[in-house]
């Protein structure tokens, strides 16, 4: 009996150790603070204008129902610069948002190639990063500076 109890205790201990090795919880990302940092440090040629989530989702062809929160800014149209900071409702929503953003990037490349070809390299260097249920999309004049800002919030 003691041996059985010792075996059960050992198995429970092993199970507890393995469950502790599971996927780490992703901390919440303060999208409003990230938005403020990007706007303040401005790795963009022009000041980007904030838009409501419904308008931004329409521009990016994202289903707004897939977004728990979305913070977006766009240029006047003279440049390809824009960004979207999104928390998806779940993993399936994240996949749909990511696909829509990849399609948007491809569309922007084609559009700007005939409109303002000098903007195409910015689009080719677009930032598209996911972490947990978050997805960050950014097209900036200084993509490295934008990535550095984003990285501070993704840690």
C-alpha cells in the first residue's frame, strides 16, 4: 500500500512538472501606449492620422468582429505609411487578420508601383509580427526605428 501511494505521488509530481513546462502566457500589450510611442518618435515621413477601428478594418479588409481591440493610423495617401496594432479575439481570428494584412501588403505593392514607385521599398520592408493574440503591422520610412519601438512593447 505504501509503495502504491509513493508511486501515485511520484506520478502526480511528474505530471505537475510537465504541466509547468507548458506554453508561457503572453502578457498584455498596451496598444494605446505603443500607438503613442510610434506617433511620438515618428519613424514616418508624415504624421499619420488615427482612424476608428471600423474604418481601418474596412481599409485593410479585416473583419472587425475578429478584433478585440484595434488601433490604426494611416497616411494622407501620398506615402504608403500606415500601421495597425490589433488584439485578435482568438487564434482563428488572428489567422484571418494575418491573411488579410498579407493580402493588403500585396495590394499596396501593386497600387504604389503604378502610383508612387518610390514607396514600394517601404512596403517590401513592412513589419508584420504576431505575439500571442496580437498582430502588429507597420509600413514606415524608417522600418528599423519602428521595429525597435515595437520590440520594446513585445518583450
